[in-house]
């Protein structure tokens, strides 16, 4: 369930980044905050996809009592 949530969040962040970078037009002339929003969304997409990848890769190597050793 956590993997699905992280994957959906990554796709939503990618979509939001594309929206702010390509589609959104600021009502205020000269405003560039949509560029910042696009970069923040892209950063969130990288973080969520990295967490998703970490869950998939470390599933085989996970140990139950890893902290107790």
C-alpha cells in the first residue's frame, strides 16, 4: 500500500511540475513564482520516486531485527 501511495505522489508531483512549467500563466506580469513551484514539484517527484525505489530494492535484503544487531 505504501508503494502505491509513493508512486501516486510521484506521478502527481511530476504532473504538477509539468503544469507549472508549461501550462500555467501567471496573472501578474513579470512574476516568476511558477518557476519556483515547478522546481519544488520536481524535487518532490525525485524524493517520492527515490523512496519508492528504495522500498522495492531493499525488500529482498530487509531483516526483521536489523536495529537490534
